[in-house]
C-alpha cells in the first residue's frame, strides 16, 4: 500500500528537533550557519575537470530496461535522452538499484539511468588509486562531478534527477545543495556546468545520527580477520557470534570478492575506513535545513530572494512504513518545513522495510513514473 502523508504543519519542540538535528532554521536564524569558503572552492572545481579525464567512479548505464555498454553515454546516440543518477546505500553498490532503474527506464524510455558506486564502494574501491581524504559528503559529491563531466553529462545534458537510497539519499541531497550554492554565488551557468536536477529522490534516509545497529554491523565486519576463506562460513559466524539475522548476514557475505592472486581467499569489496568515516558524517548534515534551502531556492548565503523561483527544485522523500526509525518527532520536524506539500513531498510505502527498492519496487517505480513522466530539461 502506498500513501502520502497529510499536508499539515504540526508543531515540534526544540528538544525533539535538536535530538535529531532536523530542526528547520528560518533564514534569519540560519545566518550563523554559513558554510565555509572551502565548500565553494570544491564546488567550483566541477567546471575545471577535463572532459577527457577518466570518470572518477565506477558506473553503468541502463536504458529502456536493459544494461548498455559503458563505452559511451546514451546521449551520444540520442540527444533527447535524459539521465537520472542512482546512488546506493552504505556497504552496497550500484547493482543494488538495477531493478528499479530497469523498471523506470522501461516505462519512461526518454530516461536513461546512471548507476554509480560511491567512493570506497563496489568498483570505485579499486579503481587504481585511493580516494583522498576527507571522506565526507562533499567529497562524494565532487566524485560525482568528476564522473559526470567526462561522460558529457553537463549543461543541457546534466542529470534530470538524482535518486539515492539511505547513505545515497544523503549524498543526493548534498549534491543538489552544492549545485544550488554555486547558483546562489555565481547566478549564471555555462555549457560546461552541471545544472541543478529537477527532482531529488531520497529513499528511506532517516535524518540525524545513524541507528546503533549500523555501528554494530561496521564493528562486527571490522573485527573479522582477512582474508576470509568461505562465504558460507562468514554467514554462519555473523549469525552465531554477532547475532545477526540470516538475511543481513547473507547480504554482508555477498560483499566479498576473490583476491586476484588466490582463488580460495576473499576480501571486502568496500573500504571499511571510508565507510566508517562517512557514517561519522551523518550527524553533521542538517537534513531539514538543506531540504528547505533546496526547495525554496534560497540558502543562508543568498543575498537576493528574487532568485528563489528560478533555483528551486522538487524533493521527493520516500519512507519505509516498517522502518521504526521514522519517529513521530522526526516526521513532524520535516513536515514543519515551509515548502512541505509544494516542492517538498513525503511518501510512505506502508509494507516496505528499509530496502524499499526491494520490498516495494513496483510501488516505488510507480511513484517515480508519476513524478518524472512529464519532466524535461
């Protein structure tokens, strides 16, 4: 069952908002929360990357419901193609989102999906170099810029939308916010800039600090000595010694890869150091404030409120009905954002757990089809 939350703006106490770092700060109160100039320096870098540079992240394209060659963007064959970027969750990879990407592009043939492995994950954890610190959301966004530009996804070919699950949803939010900051600072864009997406889809990314179970999983994985000799033995160990349920244990074991020089030994496909640092960034992201700034087109650094309508974009937040982390105070704080019900929408997939793209893939796809069917640059 799929439902949208009622369009109401309930009150929220300061204590509840502070607990989850999601309190809405109006522009006057936000004036003391100016972002550092280093962010602007990082963001401007998107227009100086060479189009002949190799893409920074591992990626794959899906168009019309099927995976296509990575040798070139679908835009080379069809200039009318629009792109939606998909970002996976913690300890995952782009392949996790193949099914919704295939279903979406089959129903909306004007869209192609670009599935990325974020830094330290999947194919991006072994692309011939280590990712430079800091390992935070801004660096993840820069990696995306450094992938889109060599693929020619700039200017009018910039991604129409971006969609992220869990950790990927936080990165998607940061991506859109960083582009908005550039617009607020420079006011104009050229054909080599990445334009702001028309829609940002956030799939079950709960604001605030991560659930304790996330740290427990990371601690368990970090304590397992490498190399690992057998996937099934790892699954049994995680269930027996770390009290994980079978589904989680099997999912973790699926993130093993064989060592190049030894067929009977396995290692993690992700970089645990990077994963841990990214999780530590969760509490630093002011989720609600960023949503407000994106959907109103005005940041705490903006000096001209007349630009709001030009810069605003739509955010679609999808919540899993069976995810108990969606506490009433968190939901209320998000509903208190002034653009709620206008350019910020919340949806609830009642029968889905955290993996909404697995538990309710058809309902999720229909939501995205309804939201994106008439979207064009």
